[in-house]
C-alpha cells in the first residue's frame, strides 16, 4: 500500500515538473557518452532549433528583464545541449561518414547541401563568418552590457534601499510592498550577475564549435583514407561537408540564443515590449521620415543607381509620414468649457464665514500637476497613505488634509498650515528628483543645491537622467511628491497632540465603544469629562507616546478617576502602566538601558522646586541653575548621540514632568523617563551624569 502511494505521488503532475530539470540535464550529459542513431539526432537538432526560436520570441515580448529571470540558466542548458549534440554527431560522422552525405541524419545533410549548395569551401567560409559574428560582435557586446549592468545595479542597491525605506516611513507603501521591492532589487543584482557569467558559456561554445569542426575534419580525413580506403578528395568532400553541416546546425541556434541574450540585457525597462518600443520611438516623428524619404528620393534620381528600389522605399516612408502627420492633425483638442459667470452677492451672509481647516496644504501653480489625477498626480493618494499609517502607528485618525492652490506662493513652493498657522514650508520641483546626502556620498551632483525640508539634510535637485547615478553614489533619491509627503508626515507626527481635538477624540471613543462599550460608558462622562481625557492623551502625544493601547489607558483612568481628577497626575499613572511600551520605543526588549541621569544633589533641588509649586515650565528654578542645567543636558545629549544611543534621561517620578516640560523646547529630541516606568527586569547603565560638575 505504501509502495503504491509512493508511486502515485511520483507520477503526480507537480512532481513531474520538479523532475523535469534533473531528467533533462541527465539526458544531455548521457548524449555525450551514448551513441545516437541518425533519426534521434534529427529530432534533437530540430528541438534545439525550436528552443532557440522560443527563447528569441520570449525575449522580444518580455517587458522587464526580471520577467525572464530564468534566462541565464537557459543559456547554460542550451549550451550544454549544443555541445552534446556536437559530440554525438561527431561520433556518427566519424563512424559512418564514408557511407555518404546522409550518414549523420537528414538535418545535417540539408544544412550541408541546401544552405551552402553542397560546396564545402562556401560552407567553411559561412561557418567562420557565423562564428565571428556570434563570438566577436553579439556575445562580446552582450557580455559587456551584462557586466556593466551588474556593477551599476550593485552600486545602486544602497540608494534604492534607502528610497524604499523613505517611502515606507512616509506611509506611501506598506511592509509587504517594501518587502517586494527589496526582493526585486536583489533579483536584479542576481540576474545581471548571472548574465555576466552565463555570457562566458556562449563565448566558450563558439570557441568549442571551431575546435570541434577542425578536429572532426582532420579525424574524418584520417578515418576515411586510412580505415575505409577512400581517395583524399572523396574523403575531404564527405567528411568536410558533414562537419560543416553539423557546425551550421549548431551555430545558427547559438547565434539566435546570443541575439536573445543581447536583447534582454540591452533593453530599457518600460511598459512596452520591443516591437512597441521600436514603432513608438523610431517611426513616431513624421519630420524625420520626410527627411529620410527625400534623401532616398534624390539618390534614386541619380543615373546608375538602382532607381526603382530607392524610389520605392522613399515612397513607403513618405506614405508613413503622411499618415502619421494626418493622424496627429485630426486629433481634436479638448473642448474648453465656457467660463462660469460670476454672480455677485448683494448681501453678506453666514455662508461667508468659513471655518479654518485643521490641516491645510497650499501649493504653487507648478505643483498643481502633483494633485491633479488627470495629469497622473499621486499626491492625494500618498497623503491618504500617510493618514492611514499615522492612524496605525499613533492610535487615532488625523483630520483630512485640505489642499488648495495659492497664486501668492512662488511657483514651486508649498506650505503646510495647522489651524490657519503655517508650521512648515518648502519647495518641490515637479518632474525632478531630490538627491539627499545621508552623509556618505562619493561625488557632488550638478543641480540646485538645497536642503531636505523635513529634516534639514543637505540635498540637491537633479534631472531625471541623473537619478541612477545619484543612487549609485550613495544619495537617497526621492521624487517631488515624496518630498512634500515626507515633510507633511514629519509635521503631523510632531504636532500629534494638537491634532487630537474633541471631535477626533469623540470619534475615537465611539469607535472603541464597539469593542468594549461598558468600559467607555463607565469613564466618560461618569468619572471624567471629555476634556480631561483629551488632556491626558495630549500629554502622552506631546512626548511621542502613542495611544494605540487605549484599552489599558481607559482601564487605568477608570481605576484612578474616583480619587484623582488632575490630568497631570493621571498622565503620570498612565505612563507607569504603559512603561514597557514606552521603553520599547527606544530600547528593544532584552537590551541594556544606556541612559543619562541627574546628580543626586540636583535631584534634591528640583524636588524642592516641585514641592514649592514649580510645576510650570522653569518656575521656581533659579536662573543660574536653569542655565547650567540646559548646558549640561545639551552636552550629555551630544555625547549620547555620538555613542549612537537614544537620548533618554532617567529621573525620579516626582520631577519627571517638570524636567520634560523644561527641556522640551531646548532639546526636542530628548526623552525623559521616570524610574517607575522601568520594569524591574531591565538592566540600567548610566552613560553620563548631569549636574555632577557643580
């Protein structure tokens, strides 16, 4: 029973597919050893020709090199197949060549007689020409293109990876899409590297073909004259003609495969196959066709020239140019809608009072194509992606971004407003790319020098033609839409607390009430008003603490709201409950906490300030002490940054809120944590002490 199951599984269709490759390779290798009858040789030679034509057709209709990623392997297999056939046919030629021109099968006989007219001298010349074309021209050129492409692809990998990371961080793509793009980049490098190596097989095949031909001719003469007592002329005619037919049968498919390899590696990736590219780019301009037709027409009028041929081709080109020009002229322009008459309002009304947009994006007129779907603008789609990613990372859905054009701005300028106030502005050039210097570029690029509007990194606006060069030299290259969306994404994260208004909070609670309705009902408005819950969440967001774990936040507030109504105290309690989540934003699980700390004398002073009512920003702190605290905190933060560590200050819980508010304006990247927020299982290492120089 088990044997039957095993046998049925082996003959399953899927298993046959997996066995096809090993069986084919074993058969090819067996052909080098086992003798084959002429009829089998005819079948295999015909199969070789069919495979080469199939490969050529696939390469013509392939739009991207990776669509034919198996091509390097096919090059190796077809090369092995040709060499095996050469060995098998050589064996038959030497054993049976004395019997006549059909000793090695009808295919070799047909190539020896039909293609070269039975003249072995002509066949020898044709064979050598085919080898030269294949070896010197096509294979060498395709190999050089594959080598350069592999080198450029490897050099450009870091820049492409950083561009993917930039799109991922901006919310333009998800993790799955980023993973697919990274896989494509890796496959491109593997493909061109494999093509570079596979081209050596084709070159070796051409050399082997010449050597096999010479060896077969010499061996045939020796066998025919010494073993079969043939005259030298008859032996030369029989064996040379068979050898040349054999060589042509192998070299013509080799030439076809080499041509396919050149087509694959020399193509520029577009959404068109090769035929569509040629027709759209070579014959698309009527002026060029008219000029060419005129030159041929003049040459056709010269006495002694083949007038009919020149005039015929000139007429055909002229007709194509006429048809192209006529089709261009007959395309009707889009009808322009009449302007809408402006109706002047006689009296003002409440309709004239328009609310201020929570989030607004104003663009200059040259950036309008970025938001116009009719012009393939994708800025709206990307902004929707940012809002979706923000909701997934932070825990609530930000307001809609209202986009409008502003003729008062510079043509390429944009600005981002929060509740009517400008919080960010910059410039973006549609159709160009921003090459950002992450600090390790290898050359300077020509273009408009600027800085990244989101993070202030040095950058330069470059033309599209320089994009690949910029990526190769270590730049992070992004398009105009990505520049705007990355800046917007950075700003909405920085102002997340202000974006959580009453309306957004109410929608969030309504959404949560579908999951745990009783918990929401017990808290708002029975125990806490909506404004206090909003303030607690805003306190968390101001210090970059996400509010995705609303279940824990609501439970903690419900538990302590009976005794405590102050939003600041409730925030501290919620932070303690979210301690593990807060900590993992800066230190992954299991790593040592390398943080800054305060000197114990400074802790005492700040504790006294809190006890005397100094909870406001800097209130109660002596000016000299405040200045010293800022300077030493800045120095410690720079030291922490040089070590490549998160800029985190660990302090007692009683003064955490005071220090966080006091240092936030001067050191926005600094995060202040309390001892009560650190789980007991985590190890702490103090890297620097603030206030120890006093």
